[in-house]
């Protein structure tokens, strides 16, 4: 590990497959939107910037490896004020994240 980079470990690279610019599609093959994912905070987090195809829906997530709980977490907020907190890990080569059940 690079002594100057606390987040340059193997576990911190598990989500690197997501880095880049992506077009996403609906099940009917129409464009849903665009996503840009990049590393920030000295490789300690990934930031997602989502924009819908129409441009009226946007969101941002921050994804990081929680070394205390030994799991990945994602915090999402969109331009409508909706939030989501996902948690999980790499399982058999796939990043699997889920949310806790919300009480209504």
C-alpha cells in the first residue's frame, strides 16, 4: 500500500469497474440517461452524477468503503429531495448493495 494513500488498497478498488461515462437504457432500449462516475477524495470515494435523458431529473451519489463496518456504502440524493442509503459488498464478482427496510 502507498503510505501516502490510505485508500489505495485492493478493497478500495472493488468498485473501480464503474468509473467512467455511461449511457443507461430502459428495458425498451430507449435512453434513460447519462452517468459520470469518478474517484474523489484521494481515491477514498466514488462520485456518481446522474442526468436523465430529458434533463429534468438529476442525482448524485457518494460511494465509499466503510473500513469500520467492512462494507461498501452509497448515499444518494436527487433533485426532488429523495434519498437512499445502500450497503453491501462484492459478492462472486458482482457489487451487491441493498437498503435497510424503511418504516412507514
